[in-house]
């Protein structure tokens, strides 16, 4: 079955029902008006604020014969936490001077998680460097929509000059991930997917 992916923006609040629909009723009605049929739902796990949710992602049978999976912008494939959790962890690590272990503990506390390993942050951060040229394109829009992104940058002694330069540029873009984690993280993931057809990581 040939399935394309349509990414959807979803407003993720602290209090949610146990099951989260990744489309609004208005969006669903618009699809139905166009002759779309919901073929089936795929379910994914999401953990945030001491709760576990099941995401219901519909597979739509489009009237051109193709299929589309509706995917929420805050969800990354094969990861249990929303995208803004990972981006917040990176932004805090780059700007605070704290260790990865200390950053992981802060993330656990702030987002109500049972676990968040420093090794997750260690793997996630290098995956953002290759897509930095794409993220830099959103710099002006980030400043316009989210305010100044200038924040303190704390380089690490074991980084070489190239890694320091990459980390500093990344840190300059991710400031809003500390001020408005859910909204900014979902927005950034949505922008990147819309442009490239790929997930952030």
C-alpha cells in the first residue's frame, strides 16, 4: 500500500484525554467533503506529564486512490516523548553549562517523565548538526514569530572549533524551545517536514 504522510499541527496541552486524535473535527469534515474515507487508524504511544497517551493517527483513502497517514507535528517516529522535549533538552544543555546527566534530570522534572537518559541527549544533539543549514533558513521567521533567539552559549572543553561553531549556531536558533517548548518544538518540526518531507531526526 502506497502511503504518503500529511503532518498536522496539534495543540498539545498539559491536560489531555487518554486518547488523542491528531486531527480536528473541522479537518476531518473537510476531508470527508472531498470524498475521503478513513481506512483505519494507527496507534502510537506518547508519554508526557506523568501520563501515557495513545495517539490515533488515521490512514485516509483519498479519492485519487492513494493513502495518507495523518501525523502530528509533535511526534517523532520511534520516540516516546514529544519533539519539544528533545529540543528543550538540547537548548538547555547548550546554554546552561550543565552536564548531559544534569540536563536529563531537569528534563525529567520539567516534563514529568519517568526516565530520560543523558545518552538520549548525546545521540540526539549530533543529529541536528547536519540539518542546521535548513534550520538557519527559519532564523528570521523564528525571530519574528518567537522573539529574539539570542541566549547564552556554553562551549565544552572537549569540542573542537568546528563543533563549537555548529553548537553555537544551533543554540542561537533554539532559544524559544526554553520559553515555549510545546508550541515552538511542534512549529519547528512542522516547518522542517513541510520543506523536506523528513522528520527532524
